């Protein structure tokens, strides 16, 4: 090899070495920045003065990962806060009726009451214990939903009678709360659905109205033979406008629409999932003074295999 060839070879080797050192220094700088960001949990991105495409692309990829990581931390913090609030609300949901039931039982044990009065107190204790049972069932149902263990067991039943019975069960509570109830229930609506899940939907909608509504309650059951489908609509008055209508079906989310607090926020979440499980849907609408939940279901569905 000639002298000129050696000189060119050495020059090329020097240039490659200089390029390699430049790349390594740029990577080391990015690594130091990543370590600093990780240690301090700042919202900074990595920066580079390099115009080398390899370094620029690496910096952009790192910043994308940092952005995703920050979003994940924010999402986790929001979920943790949501769950903490839900635990408080659920504890309140369970503690209040248990405390009331305990008070009634203690009253029965300490006081000599006439049989009629004793029966009244006992009935009130039973109602509060039934409330606890219903709320525990909501938690169990939520757990089954999250674990995808819900199945459909369809059977023939009279949906009109199911809605009417649910209203009658809540009649005293609605009267005590000062509701004016207007039912418009088409008679003889026969369906082939999961009766227990349909009952839960009805109970959740009426319970939501009782807990969060005021003054008026309109319950409508209609049949659409052309579809064929059925629609259950529950409309109640509200004390305050709804702020986030689109979030009402989120798990644990609730709005204090009737000047009350301490609700778990699972009712509409469960209702939506039960409706979808039976090939239906839940739609929510609102005005400044009223809230409407509408469940549309097919008139007939097939059963699904039981979960293992």
C-alpha cells in the first residue's frame, strides 16, 4: 500500500473513531438525563443538541416512553383516588343500614313493646338488613363483571309484572321520600330473557332514582313488535344539573344530585353491563331538572354456557 493509501486509511479510521466517540458521548448524555428524570420524577423530556438522526430518533423514542410513563402514573393515581373514594362510599353504604338495624334490634331487646309496635320495629330492622344484602350483591355482581363470569340464563316471564312488583316493593320508600310516581306500563309484555338480571336492571334504575332523584318519578315500559324489542324508561327529577353525564356509567363514579352522599356509584355501571350482556343498551339523557335512563332490550335472547 502506498503512503497515500495509508494516510487515507488512517484518516478514515480516525473519522470513524471520532464518530463513534461522538455517538457514545451523546448516548451517555441521554442516559444521564433519563437517570436524573427517573430519580426526581420530573415531567421533563430528554434533550439533545445532536443533529445525528440516530441520536434524534433515540431521544424521541425515550420521550415517547417518558410521556407514556407519566400518563400511566397519572391514570394509576386517578384510579387509586377513585377506589379510595369508592371504599369510603361503600363503607358508608353498608355501615348506615347496619347501624340502623342494630339500633332497632337493641330497642326491641330493651323495651317491652306491644306486639304491633314490636312487629313494626322488626320490619324496619329487616328492611335495613335487606338493604345491606342488596348492596353486598352489587359488589359481588361487580366482581363477577370484572372477572367475566356472568352468563345469561334465558327464560319466559312477564316483564310487565316484574316492573310492577319492583315499583310496589319500593312504594313505601318512594312515598316517604315524597315522590309522585307516574307508571305507564304496557300490560302483558312477555319476554325470553334472563329474569334475574332483568330484575337487577329494574332495581338499579329505580334505586338510582330513589337515591339521587327528587319529587317526580316516571316509569314507562313499552313494546316494539316491529323490532322486536322492549324499552324501559325511568325519569326522575334532580336537585342539581348533572355535570358529567358521560361518566355516570363509570365504575364508582357518582354525582350528588339529591343533596346526598355516600353512594358506591356501581348501579348504572352494573346496569349498563347487564343490558349489554343481554344484547341491549343503556342510554342516559338529562335536562336541568330531570334525568332519564332508558334500557332497550331484545324481546328474546339465547342462553350462554355457564362460566367454569
